């Protein structure tokens, strides 16, 4: 017999039945009945944030580092609108989230009631699916459907708007097994003929490259394992997008490093010169393709993606495969083995010779300095001093530091790297680090930040303190909006329009104000000890690392240029005159 309960009780019961352990949220009038239910139980933990944007990024960090959906609870009006940036961020990066928002009572909808906003209207374009539930009898089934939609196929954020009277009213609870989910059953098995064609192409290719992305991480650890097996057995070079780092180990023999706008020289030239590209769960983002007309001009292209609408959206491909990475790679590997594990060994050896020549350029080289800390040096030292930690998780903010982190920190496992790729949301990293730490209490969680991004959600240090999340905030402080400054230097005639902060807080005093530890370092000779002090401290740390102010991040493909017109540090001054912006 179905159990009768209030809508508010149903929310908590449905979350429990969906295996939710933690909710990131902020209360207000329109969600008080749900908060009252949360108070009266101990199965689900509530993390009280300081701003609703922080709640969503925490849920993203939680989701990306666990593979489970993140859950957010916000009130109506400003609570919901504050969450919007985070929801868009999750949509762009395919992160599964279930956002629950309170709404004014149904009879007040449309009356400009107190804290009324058209949350479903506002979030319709930025969610995978959203619902306004006007009847308590439909609430529990809707929540179960929401979890199904958020986590199936291409993951993404969903939102359920729940009016206050629906939370108070009683109805029968629907168990998860009885919830109807037949309306959304994305295809996970790839077409076997297309997979066979991909295997045939790999067998004969002279210059093949695997180009992998966030879809491998989304598919789960099994997919990353299959990818490693195939790449290593076939001996084919592999590069990845920012979102896919860790799917193939950075210490692996066939790793070329990240590709794209700030990708490695050898990775970009391999993409430009290959005769076969196998895209595994990546979406031909513009930071990757550069000028579309010149993107990898002579290659046959295979694209594995669970979202059919992603295929042929930007780049036309020869072999489209709609399906889940894990399922497709399983079939591909089985077929490739059954057909005798063939590759064109001689041609592949020549291809590696060419790649090894490109590697000799040493595109990440920078001039060390004895008097100031180069940001690249700071990250090299952070890598060296943390690389052996068995549970190291990195989040980032957005800017130059993010790109240097992608270049200088190495990931050997999936789900260890959390960054805002598609939306590029400054203010993502600090809350995301808290979400990761909540999911992995005994892990080492470091947010590599720029001071400007970090300030955008710094109030969340209060959350870190309250919930004893010992997150380390490693701020590369150049007192500049560094990435903006770099573009102005290279592409806008060195006119530095509003790209520096004249007033920054004293980060050590700020740490003290929050009750955590502050460390400041400006001398390269002191850096190792200072990093060790940060790592040894059993609590949150704000590390103010004063770095060289005018360092640029290279390689760089100026937007709208092809891969073979990549700028290296040595070319920068020659380039400054006459650049064309697209
Ligand atoms: C300042 C800045 C600079 C940047 N520079 C770079 C750069 O130099 N290089 C770079 O790579 N990025 C860069 N980015 C990030 C870039 O904007 C994109 O976010 C990124 O390139 C997209 O990665 P992706 O193609 O792996 O796609 P994602 O956004 O991770 O999308 C994943 C794709 O896989 C599919 N998918 C999801 N789940 C599955 C599954 N289970 N099975 C199959 N398919 C699945 C999805 O449908 C989607 O098409 C930069 C971002 C910023 C903010
Ligand atoms: C919310 C938001 N506003 C503006 C931007 C544009 N933007 C991209 S990088 C950047 C500067 C970031 O500065 P900082 O965090 O100090 O990092 P740095 O580049 O110096 O490493 C800006 C303003 C953005 N990505 N996000």
C-alpha cells in the first residue's frame, strides 16, 4: 500500500531512496517545510553554503569527483536566480545535478508574490529538463524522473520547482521502481557496422590520434580502463581536452598532453597532421578546433558521442557513432582483438618519430627567476610535492592559472580534476573544492586559483570552516586579471583596460578573519617549505603565492587561427603587431 505523506516529507524520502547523502543549500521562506523535514532526520547531510552559486559549484565538485549526481536546495526568487550561473556551468560541462527550488504557493503564482520569480521559465534554456510541480501526488515520481534524466545519456542539470502549498499538502508516495522513465532512454550501444569501420580505419592508418574528452569521464572508470587498454595495445598517440584530463594517465607512454588553445605543441600538430582522428566523448569545442575550415584538414574523422545532436554540429565526420563511450570501446576492443590486433606498425613508428621531433621544442619551457616566483614554477613545485599523494584532487578557478594547472599538474586517474571548461566561470574553484572535500573527507583537495576569480566566491571559506573541509586554496596572485591582461597585451595593443585590481585584501589577514591558516610566499627559495607547511596543516589554508605579474601562458593559438599557427613564448613579441581578432 502506498504511504501517505506531505510533499516536504516526500522530498526527503525520495532523496533517500535515490541514495543521496548530501545536499548543498540555503534556506528561505519558500522551502521552510523541506528544511523542517531535513532537521528531523539523520540520513541526509545538509551543507549550508553562503551563496546559492556556491551551492551549485559544490554540487558540481561533488558530482565530478564521485560520478554521482549533485543535489542543490534553494529558496524561490533570489535563491533560484543566484543558482543560475552554476546551472549553466553544469549544462556546458555535462555535470549531473538535481536542483530543487521553492516557489510561492500555487494560488499566488503570477501575482508578483513576495520572492516570486518564473524559475521554470528562467531555467528552461539552461537545464536538461525542468518541472513546476503543482500537485503533491506527482511530486515523488517527478523527483525520481529528475534523477533519471540528470544521470542518463549526456548528463546535465535538471530543476524541480516546488510551490510551498505542494510541500504542505499530503499525497501517496511513489517508490523509485514505480516511477515512469520510459520517456527518456538514450541509446548506449553503438552501431556495430560503424564500430567495425572505425576498427578498420585504425588498422591501416599511418598517422592516427585519439582525441578524448569529458565524455570518457562521464562514462565512468570502466571506460577509462578500456581506453587505456586499447591505446596501449595499439601504440597510438592520445591527446585530451581540458575536460578529459586523467582519463588516460599523464604518465602513460602514449600521452601527448592537452590539445587546444593552450594545448601542447606536439598535441596540436598531431591533430593538424593526422590521417585518422578518433574523437572519444569530446565535442569539437572552438578552443580545440581553432579556425574550423583548417581544422585537421587531411584526416578521416570518427566521433563517438552519446548525444546525437553533438555529431556534425561543428565538424563533419566520416564515421559517427552514437553511444556510450564504455559500451562502444568494449565492442571496438573485442572486434580489434578478434581481427588480430592489427595496426600499421611501420607507419606508426614514422609517426612517432615525427611526434618526438615536435616534443623537442619543449613548448612549456619558461625562464626561471631567482627573484620572483614564476607561476609555472609554483605549479611545478606543487606537482612535485603532491604527486605521490594517493588521494589528490585539484579544482581550479578560471584564467591563466587554470591553463598552467592543466599543463603542469599531471593526472593519472579520472575524476581527480575539476574545472569550469565550457562556461569558464570565475568563482567555480573554491566552492567546487569544498564539494570534493565533502565527498572525500580524507583526500588532499587543492584549489589552484587566481586572486580575482577566488574573490568572486570567497565567502564560501565560511562554509569550509563550518563543515571542517580542510581545502587548500593555492592562489597564484599576479594582482592582475591575468588572462584578460594577456589578451590585451597580445591582441589589443597593450592597452590594459581595467585588467588589474588596485585594491586587494591581505589574504593572510583574511584567512585569520575566517579562522583558518594564511600563508604568504614571494621568494622562490621559500616556496617548497611554504607548500609543505600548507600540506601539513590540518584545516583550510589560504596560500597567497605572489607571482610574476606579467607572465603569459603559452603555447597559445590566437582565436580564429589554425593549429599550425600556434604561438610559442619565443614568437610572442613578433606577433604583437598586426594580429586579427575573430
Ligand atoms: C580560459 C579557458 C581556456 C580554455 N582552453 C582550452 C584548451 O586550450 N584546450 C581545451 O581542451 N579546452 C580548453 N578550454 C575548455 C573548453 O572551453 C571546453 O570546455 C572543452 O574543450 C570541452 O571539452 P570536451 O570536448 O571534452 O567536452 P565536454 O564539455 O566535456 O563534453 C563531453 C562530450 O562528450 C559527450 N558525452 C558525455 N557523456 C558521454 C558518454 N557517457 N558517452 C559518450 N559521449 C558522452 C557529450 O555529449 C559531449 O559532446 C578552455 C576553457 C577556459 C575557461
Ligand atoms: C564570471 C566571469 N567574469 C569574467 C570572466 C572573464 N575572464 C576570464 S579569465 C579572467 C581573469 C581571471 O583573473 P584571475 O582569477 O586573477 O586569474 P589569472 O588569469 O590572473 O590567472 C576574466 C576576467 C570570466 N571567465 N568569468
